[in-house]
């Protein structure tokens, strides 16, 4: 039996490789290495990416400063603060109300603000070779403010803190994010302003620009939260999500979302974490101690 952390650089020492602002045009192109003004640990290959989809204030032009050993990148609508030596401290503040320059979205097909960190896993593990897969996270949502309550429509508007994994069929050559052939999204939802608790749910990722057309299957956060999130309170997640992933995989196969065959070999290939804000919300939050611990049989 072997125990490994699937995350490479779980404390963000190597910095972040910044993606563009339009996923349909920029795709996976990296525009800048957020290397903490040269203080990031060297890595031969990019480890962490940062997605900033649909912002009008490109993080490429962010102001950089260091305060109390925290590395800070700031735009008119975003504040990204990292301290790799403080248990992988990462602050992600997003004033989405400043990003919708023409007012609130009035159509669910319109794009929305994202601030995500993401990683292709360097360690490949098959689901059928796992005894457990523990996800660990310390988080604090300090505030979520709806800056336009008069236009708020829960069908179009939300503030969501999300954690997604890609479960893919590794029997296809060249499988990695952006080139997965058969896959679905597995969600570990943290927060959604529309619900005190988030129930297990599944739907197809569709409707907006840049969506993938793939199944999203999310477990309920009742499995790791025993109360409605209180702003300013610190929470710790530590749960074996393997049974929920296996349940989601079975659902995906039985309902035709995966082209399953006898050669299929399912692995955990990628993750992203952060804020998706289709509404006029301003949020402040931070995380620490992010880990994805695989127990391999």
C-alpha cells in the first residue's frame, strides 16, 4: 500500500502560470508566470495555472507588492495573495460587480467571471487501484456581498466556490486537460449563495461560451459540512471522496455520458478550484492546507 499526494506543489511555491481572459480564443496559452517577482521556486514544467476567464482587468497588468511576506497581485477587481510558507495560504478576492461593466447578466448564455487555480496531475492513478482518495482543505469565506439586489435573479446570478476534478478514460492516447477524449467533471462544492446546503446533483456543462458539453456530477456538501457556512469562520474538510466518484462514474456510464468499453481505464487527471460568479457579487476568501491524498492498493 502506498500513500501519495496527487497535488504537486500543494503550497504554491512555484507560482502560477496565467491563462488568458477568453477560453474560446486563448485556450490554454500561458501569458505570464506569476513568479512572485522572481522568488518562486524553479520548476522544469509548469505546475499550477490560473484562469481569469472574462475579466475586463487582465491580471497580466496587475500591480505586484509584498506585505508581511505575502505575495500580492492586484487589479481593480481582483486580489490574489499567496504565502507558500504559511501552510499554502492563498487569498482569492473577486469583486465581480466591477467586472460586469454593462450591468448584471440578463441571459444565462452570457459568460461569467472566473478566478480558478488548476493543475494537471503528474501522478497518474487508476480508480480501480485506489483504496481511498482523501481531499483536505482549510477555508474561510470572509464575505459575499450582492452589490445589485434589485436585479438579482437566481436563475442567472450566483456566487459559487467550487472544486472540480476530471475523471477520464486514460486508454486514449495523449489524455490531459484540453485533450481528454472521454471524461466527466466530479464536483466537491464548497459554497453557493442560493443554498444553505448543496444537494447532490448532476447536469451537462452547457449553455455558456466556453462550456464543455460534459456531465458535471457533484456530491452534496452535507457530507463534509454540518452547518450553513458562517462568514469569517474557518472550516476544515477531510473526507474520502472515492465512493462518491465511483457512484458518479457508474451514473455516467449507465446514462451514456462515457463511451465505456472493456479497454476503458479511468483515472483522475486534473482539478480546478476557485470562484465562479455569474452575479454581481463581491467575495473575499482564503484557503490553506489543500491536499488530494491517494491510498494506492
